[in-house]
């Protein structure tokens, strides 16, 4: 796939790492697992978009989740 992109199976490896690794504990709750088993956190400039308006955020993530729910309701 080249220098920039890897095959989809490598994405699955990161998910399996998050599920099965003994390195992941309750202390990592809310952390991101980057490719190749790196544990990180959400950048501060993105966190504001994940909060609802009452918490000082933009509320965009909730609006998007609500929209997805409405659009996919017919397929449940």
C-alpha cells in the first residue's frame, strides 16, 4: 500500500491491542489508541468539539450523533 498507507488489517491490530492488551487499564479510560499500540490522549483543540454546550463545548458531536440516529433509525 505504500509509505503512507497500510492494509486494513493493521487497523484491526490496533483495535485488538485495545481489547486484549494488559497495558490497557481503567487509568486509560478516554485515551486514544494510535496505530502500533501507542496510547495517547485527545488533543485539546478537539476536546471542545466533543463537549456539549453546557460544558463549554460546541455540541457538534451530540448534534452529529443525533443526526446519525435519525438517519439510520429506519434500518434497525
